[in-house]
């Protein structure tokens, strides 16, 4: 596996820009910026495929959150198995984040608990929406992060940290609670 997902791309980023950014890390097999099939507009993400895993690891470790066209990009291993990506195992939800906390600072705050596969503070045109997600490699790391970070202060605000639950799961729980 030598494929990296690159997210949070500026809409004007093209393959040649990613090649220029990532080629110092090693030999690149292919690059693709994902776009809408109808409009051809960028979806804000892409894949960089290296010949060797060591080169991809080097890029991940040294270029994550680097700025491309004014935006810090998120880099993580490509996860082609949708069931693993969507399982929620090792995935936590954090809310009540101070607006000053960005994806990189969230990553830095939670990386002490284990290897992070993905990290994201959700934003809109006005900035942070006050919540985010961290997906750990292991469920044990997620458990420790929840145990140690829930109800603690981050940048002057008490944060709530729990297991990630998809919208369908939250609805089912809400209906159960209403029936009681």
C-alpha cells in the first residue's frame, strides 16, 4: 500500500501542483484530483500513489497540514475498503471546540493516544463549526482518548468526547429515549 489520500484541497489545485509538492518524497506512480463527473469541478480531494510505501510514509510524516494554495491539506492513507472506513471502529467525535482549534491542532492534541488515520475539524465559510472527528488506528487508542479528554479544557473550553455514531444510530437512540 503506497497510496495517500489528500484532502481539503483548494478547488484550483490540479495534478501538476500535487506532483510538484509530493515528488520530493519519492517516485510517484500516479496522481488524481477527484472531480464531479457532471460539472468537472474539483471535489477538494485526490490521491497520490507512490511506487514505494517508504516514500508515501515520508510524505505523510513530513507534509501533512502543509499549505497548498493557501490551505492546509490533510494527508492520510487511502482506505479503499468502504466497510472499514465506515465502521466507526476507532473513530471519535469531539464537540464544543474553540474556534481557534484547527485540524492540525486537534491532530496534535490527540496524537498522544495513538496513530491517527484521519482527523478533521468541520468548517464552513465562517470557519470552525466547533466540532470534529479523530479516527484512530486502534479502538484502544480511541478509548484512551475518550477517557482522558472528555470533560477536559482545550483552549479555554470544556470539550465533549465520545465514540462516533452515524446519523442513523443517533436517530435510533433518540427514538428509544422518546419511547421511555
